C-alpha cells in the first residue's frame, strides 16, 4: 500500500514538472515570436521587408511593365512572380502587419509539423516538448530571421514539402504539394527521386508533373520572363547579389570565393554536385526506409542547398531539420551534433571560429559545411542500431557530503568522470569567449561616467592608504628592464596560462577540469556585470593624473575613439580586473591540484607578477585587482553551491586509480527497501 501511494505521488510530481516545463517552453517560444515580430514592425516602412518591397512595392518589379529580371531584383521563379502578382494591389497592407503575421503563422505550422514527424519511437516527454522546442529553434535560426526581416518566401517551399511528406492524405496530394514547392524553388524537385526510390512512385510522378504544369502556366503567362529565368539566367543563376558573396552558401559560391571561375569552375561544380547528389540521395533513401523520414527530408534538402547555383541564407532552413539525426554510441556524445547544427544555424561564422586566415575558408562557408556534412558524411544511427534508443550510459560520481544540507542546490548537476567531447568543448569555449568579447565591447557606459568612477576609486584608495599606482608606474618607467618585463608579461600571458591549465586538466584530470572550467565561467559572467554596471577608466586614461601608458603609448584622452584598440575591446572595462582574476584562478587551481610543492609555488607566482604588471603599466587600479579576486571567489563559491564539493565519491573500479583525480571509495550501500 505504501509503495502504491509513493508511486502515485511520484507520478503526480513528474506530471507537475512536465507541465511546468512545457508551459515554460511555450512561453519562450511566444517571447521569441513576439520579439521577432516587433523587430520587423518597429522598422520604418521603407526599411522593413526590403526584398518584398522591391517585388510588390510602389516601384517594385511586379508593379512596372517589362521583364521581371531586367534589374536583377527579383530572384524567384516566373511562377513565383505569377503567384505574387495579385499581392501588388494590396502592397501597403502586405508590407506591414499582414505579411509579418502570415510569416509567423507559417513558422508555427512548420514547427508543429516537424514535432509530429519526429522518427519514433518517441517518449511521451519528447512528444509534449517537441513543438515549443521546434518553434523556438526556428525563431532563433538565421534563415527564419532573415526571411522575417527581408520579407522572403523561402519558408513556403519547406512547409509544402513537409506537408506533402507528413500531412497529406494520399500520394497524389503529396505530389501536388511538393510539385508546387519545386515550382517556387526548383531544387525542391530533388525530392521526386526520394519519393520514387522509397516506393511512392505515384507521388514522385505527380510532383514532377505539377512542377512542369506550373512552369508551363508561367511560361504561357510570362513567356519572356520564363525565357530570361530558365535560359538566359540558367534557372536563376546570377540573379540578385553577386554569386561569390558570402551570402551564397552553395558549392558554386564557395568555388567562386576560392578564386575559381570560367569553364574550370563550372566543370568542377558540376562534378561535385553530381557526387553530392548521388551519395546524399542514396543516404536519404536509406534513412527513409529505416523509418527516419524527417531525417531523409532534411538530408535531401541539404543536398539541394549544396548543388543549387545560389543558396541564400533564407533558403538554408533544411540544415536545421538535420538536428533530428542521432549520432554517437555514447550518451555523452549524443549532444554534439545537435549543438553543432544549432550553433551554426543561429550564430554568425565569426562567433564560431577565430579570426585566423587559415580558418577563413571554413568560417566563410560554415552553413555549406554543415549542409555537406549532413548530406554525405555524418554517420547517423539507424533505428536498428542497439544504441539508437539506449546509448552507452555516462558514468557519474557523487560529490562528498557538503557542510550544508542544501548543497548542492542543483542535485541533477552531477560530475562526469570521463572527459567531455573535445570538439563540443572547444566550440562552447569559443562561442562563450566571443559572447564575452561582444558584451564587454558593448558595455561602454560613457567616457564621462567612466572617468567619474575612476575619481571615486582613487578617492577610496586614498582613504585606505593604498593609492600606490602613480608611484609604482613612475618607478617602473625609470628601470628599463622592469618596464620591458612587465609590458611583456601584461600582453603575453593573459590567455596562454589559463588555456594551458585547462588543457592539462582536460588530459590528466577530467573531473577536476569540469569543476575548474565552471568556476572560471561563473567568474567571467560576474565580471561582465561589473563592466556593464560600473564602467571605469583605468589610470592610463584618467586626464590630469600624470600616469604613463607604457604598453600602448600616449593617447588622445580628449577623444574617446582614440585608436584602433577601441574597436577591439572596451577600454573602460577595468572593474573588475580579469587580468588579475584569471591569473588568480590559475594560481588557486595549481595550488589545489598540483602534486608537488614547487609546482604550487610556481603557480602562485603568476597572480603575483600579474598584479604587479597591471598596476605598474597603469592599466588597473589596486581595487580592480580586489574586484577580480572577488569575482573569482564568487565563481568558486557558486560552483560549490550548485554542484557540491570538488572531491567526489567514486565506486572502486569505476576509473583506474592512476588516472583518478578523486577520492576512491567503496560503493555506497543502497538503503534497505
């Protein structure tokens, strides 16, 4: 009886949590939808829906006589022009609220269809949460945001294909929907082979017939425009922006950006497109026959993106659908592919990869690389794999008992004994640092406020008797070797030492790596709040105080936009000092984890040299260093409160003792039933 009551209580608790999670996710989706709609409607009439304006506005190509393609403004098919033509009579309304809310409705329907099309078996939790998650991801994706802001119609072909594959009753209606999608975007015709080789031959024939009939109708109504599109521009190639621009994420655009052109480029593009079509469609057919039709649709769409002469950003929604594929035998690796896809589809390439010349070919073609990887390379698991539903479980350890019963506050935040996925870790670190750089640069706060805060800090230090910056700065300038050493130390070790320590911990002590990385992340986030709420001028930028900027040289303090450094980092983000904060983090981690005394002492030299460098070079006040120490202490404290102690209870035999960085104990006996 007691077991039954406990089961009922647990079931009710689970249902309550599920309902709360679902409500929260729907709220997130609604907020994103409202934000996206407001971002469009806030724009002045002449600046919103700019592509649509060039089509059906007062001076749009559909309003004037002559060819649709005379000015290269209209990039759609002649059939698309025929469909959009009636909207010119209501252009004023269509360019405002009606078009925006119509696009919003299409995105919601698309998310609902995707949620229903998830390859089974699907848990009840996934079924309940899939729709709001899908809509939220769509709203965040670059193609949808681009379609909203420009007034593009590229969501419609994707929705028609999904409706044809998952909602239409009968093969004929399915083929008609996909055929109309191909009439609007010709590469959608690649879905006909997918239908044919998966046994839906009638749908394949109907889709091809519908495409041909729609194109013939447009040819009869707009013969010169059809000739210009299909023959003169070779199915729209070359229309719109330059085909070698970064916006064109197709193989053709990538080859042009690499410097190839002429017959050689065309021949290479045709050969690569044939290879991608063969292997991509073959994989799509295999996954469709395996029962993963949504994944097959996504792969076919990725093939269409790669082989199209022009694949603009708003046409790349197919890549996001590939997130449904499952990759990896281990549960700890299962999130790698979804995170890669979501980051590639929601963030610009400059945030994903560093600004290094060797990385530019990949950075400039991130979306194409994602499409090609999904189409021909990523080893998605078939449903017959024993790991499809039950991946190799992740091995967790239990934190040792904390001093307070409420710690850890997040009991589900359990420490993993194995190393995190390296690619995922590097990507998250890169994105996190890029976001940190953007926020730090944006948190200017004004030069006047920063200088006023500088005078406040100086007054506090005078009251405490620690205003030693001016004396140390001028004393160092008189000693050439000291000036050279501290200038070099200030500019050279800020990133190198923390990254080196994290690399060593990743290889040698993975569970401690997670603890240390989380502490550093919390400290950095807290520092960003300081930059935003309390802009502070460093001593070298305080007018009239006589500090010498030994690192950057003399500056024009009357002009806040005084040099190229302003574009790189916010010069008025001095409180707290992350130069000292990160160095203190390094010293504490080495002090706690290093096995030998000389290593611990060597580790403590880094924060000592750093605090001397930041004060001697006039880049920080003494209280800035105190602020850096405070956020680092808070970072370690938050990690302790949320995740528990660093030391872990590891069952004997779980990891080799030689590699264990934790306390190895016998398994904790289970409570009697």
